[in-house]
């Protein structure tokens, strides 16, 4: 029997466990993440040993596909690592996008994400979009109604550009973000790298300061900052339950 833990990080939920050998967990990810027949989650995270860093992770979307990065996943993963004595409260671990630093303080976790890259501007459906990589690629627009997310439009753009799709607004100094995630193939309650991409573009356009509050669909507050070209991403995580498979 293997112990697994379900975590929620601002609405993104994950099944997490650690193993001593790196292997292909894609089929297990599809099984565990299934909303009706499994535990139900946006993704599976498996921590495995690393020679130089505290550990490395294997991240799988709900459909079993691998993902280079997941911002909320890094925070849930970091808390799990401390809770299971796998890493100190300040840690570094490897993702497919590169090395991530996290600091755990109780239930609050800060992740320093990989450096963002603005790839290009795109015009689609009368809106201006920016393709930004914050560990994984995201389309970002400020031209859509935040209260009316067109999921069909997002689905088409997701497949056309092979990326996640975000709409965002800036209201009274804080941001709202809604995200359609590839691998989940629907809107999720939150997406860390999506919020980071929206924050970074808003900061470039002088819409927000270097530190701001961001509210995703879940309604929970997160705090993003920009320090020396690195996006910091801070918020609470919650261990939902522990079970065995």
C-alpha cells in the first residue's frame, strides 16, 4: 500500500506522494485524478531523489500528460516535502522547467518561479493576446470580460497555440485571473503560472506595481512580486486528506 496525500493550493488540487525510483506514473495519474472514479485532482506530483538538490518532481496533468511546471503545484509539493521530512523549510528542487526555490512558513508557501519570457503578441478574435512562458506557455489578454469567460474560444486557442489561456483584469490595484488549462481541458479554480504570466504582462504595461494581490476563480488571495527578474508567488496551501492506494 502506498500513502498518498491530496492537497489544495488556492483551488488547484493535487495528489502527492514520494518514491525512491523515478518511473512512468502517467497511467496512475489518469486513474487517481479522475473526478468520478478516482480521488479527483488537477494533477499528480511524485517526489523522487536528486543528487544535488533536495529532490526532483514528476508532474502529470489529469489526462496523464507531463507538464514542465505548475506554480500552485510547487507550493503544495514544498509543503508536502517539509511535512514528510524530505526537505528543509527553504528548499530547491528540479522541475522540467528548471530549478525552483520554495520557502515554507506554516501553511504559507512562497515559490520563486523560473524567469518569465514574453514570446510574441497575437491578434485573435478582436483581442490582443501575449504568449508568455512562465515555466509553461500561456496566452494572456486584458481585452475580455472577466465575468464572461468564453470557454469555447479558450479551447480553440489552447489547441491552436498548444498553451494555457488566461483572461485578466486590473481592479483597484489588484488583479483577477481566469485560466483554461491544457491537460485538464477546462477552466480551473486557479493556475499559478497563469497568474504569474498575467501579473508579469500587467507589470510590463504599468498596470500594477512590483507587488500585487491576485484573485483567481476560487476567490482565494495570492500575492505576486517581481524581484530581480524573478516572479515570487505566495499563498496558503491546505492538506485535504491522506489515504492509501
